C-alpha cells in the first residue's frame, strides 16, 4: 500500500516561474515530512523538511506547505532555475521509518 | 569527508547466489538506513541502525536479508539465495542528531548499488 503518493510523474516550468510539486499521504500519524531531489546516477539529496505541527517552512527558494486536514503537502520553488531540473521525492516519517513517494520529474526550461 | 560511499556500484549475480553490499557512512553519523528502489518507484525503507543497534526493520524484509553494523561504523547488507525480484538499486543513507543538522532526519544518501539477478 502506497502511503505517500505523488500523482504527477512530470512537470515542466519556465525558468524564473514558480514550480509547485504536490504530495498526498494517507497516514495521519506521520510526524515529519521531507523533500529530496535526485539527479541521475546519484542518491537523493535532502532539500527541506517540516514537522507535522507546522504548516509552512521556508529555506531560500524552497518553501514547503503542509495541509493536515487534506493530508497534502507541496513544495514551491521560486524562482525556478534550470539546475532545479531533477526528480523530486516527498517522504514522510513514522518514528524511524520513512515512506517515499514515486517522484515527480521537474524540467525547468531556460 | 567524501560523503556516503557504497561498494560495489554494480553487481550482477545468478539466481540462488548470495551477495553482500557495503556502506560507509559519513564518519560522525550515528544513524544508518538501507533502502531499496526499483524503476519508477521511490526508495523503500528496509532497515535502520542507531550506532551498532538495528532498531527498525521493515515488515517487508524477508529473512533472506540481513544487515549488520559492527562497531557502529560501516554496514553490510547481505541477500541470501537471491531471486530475480531482488533486482533493484540498494541505497544507503546516514544522518546524525545534532545542532548542525538542517532538520530532523536529514539523510545523506550514497550513490547506491545496482543489483541485477539473472
């Protein structure tokens, strides 16, 4: 059973515009949510996290929003840059176990 | 500090053989995780160590899989009697709990070991 879902396999955005990546989850007991970026032939790289008791966390160009009632989180990248082109995974933790979505491939068009 | 390393990067084996993978985490990291990733999927949690203690195991982890982390440093993941369904990328990640981390459970991933079972 997929407890963390990313329903958009791909997204294309013009350079300088906002990229919004979405993630849905089913388990209300998840305590932290994280976003990772992955380039080909490399392991995922941590981007940003948010506690389940918060609704927003910002780090530079990256902002994560959490809507607990909808069991939904999103990652906003503003402004988008060509170097942001990668696969983005959302993940959720329950204790020390982590559950990842299937990823969204972001392409930023120069 | 060169990050998390994994060895080998690629492994091709015949069904029924045993394989062992090694992960060297970042030196001060006390937490170590193993994941499996198949094509089109996200990483799937397998197991977690805090120092040398294996504290979590996925219920999906069959008894053909065993992991160790002697002395709380490097870790090994062994798969016995491999099956074609074991073909995947095996990822190792490490993290530490401390003031310098950017967030709880910020995991640093290695490049992975790609296993192909023929």
